[in-house]
């Protein structure tokens, strides 16, 4: 084992004065200050715009070693990929970004080698068998959120909040029961998420359950999902502090 890298995944950085976006901006800035290395991943399928320019400026001001990679090269168009390489070089000087496909596991070893070159030496922070410190509730909520986002309009995923209420595990029966709520802000969003005759929420539940089973090998999983309207949760400071707690 060469060593241990601990990744902190920052939230999306959006140029907006909305309360939730300002909260995510603050978390990103705090993470940059606390990190020994910055891994800057560029989406190879999208031409960099104003938000990428803002992110690049934040990274340069952080005065922290940075490793840059362009992801999704397996599906990126050549012209778009070329424009992103130009963008990186324009922002960071004569830098050749690493080209990777996380999905196909291409270029990932080279990326890890580059990160280890910049990493400081120190004691292991976690046991060698530990791969995440995320809570079980968070992992399950992210799986559900991912499945809910798939196939929806671009603006809807930003108003989805998944709340895992209960997890009951029966070792005698090798059975796990999970109850979770998918919260949206308006009734119209609720109908869109549920779908005609409940088809969409059934799809979300089925796909999420299949992936959650990987967390509980050998167990049957029952997932009860409900969609609720939580009015203006993105502007509620108490709710945001709960979601983005340290």
C-alpha cells in the first residue's frame, strides 16, 4: 500500500445569490483552505463557462498545489475536449491536464500517481479497510437522490431533498427496511416526480433498492419511498444548517 488519500467532495459551485448556493460556496471555500492538494476535475463534455472561470480563480488564490484532470473523455467530442484543454492552459499556464474516464477506469492510476507526488507524508488517518466516513443515512440518501435525478428536467434535481427517516435491520431474517422521503418545494414538482400512475417513483425505488443491496450483501431490502412538499426548504436557514452540518 503506497499510502492514503482522503478526498473531500465539495458541493457544486453556482454563481447565484440564493441562500442555498451561498451556503455551498462557503463550504467550497472552507474546503479549499483546509486541503493539502486540490484536485480540479473539469467536465470534458461541456465547454467551460463563467462558473468554471470563477472556480479557477478561487483555486489560484488558494495557493495550494493543484492537480487538474478532464473527465468523461470517453464520451466528450473532440472539439469540446480541445476547448477545455485550452481553457485549463489559459487559466493555469503551460499545464497539460490529465485525461481520464472515471466510468471506464481509464487514466485513474495516472491521476493517483500525480496526487501521491504532491501529497504530504504523515500517519494514516483511517484504518486501511475504511473507504468512507459517510454515514449510512447519507449514503442511502445519495443513492435515492441520484436515481431521482435521472431522466428529470435540469432544474428539478436542485429542489430535491432526500431524508432517510428510519433504517431497521433484522439480522435474524437478513432483512433491512428503509423509510425515506423525497422532498420537493411545490405540488407540481411532486406530480412530476411521482409520474403517471406512480411509474416514476416505482422506477426510482426499484433502481435505488438494487444499489442499496450492495451495502447490505446477502440481505433483502425493503425501501418505502414517499414524496412530500417541503415549502421553500432552500431558503430556510435552519434546514440548510441541518443539511450542511460540519
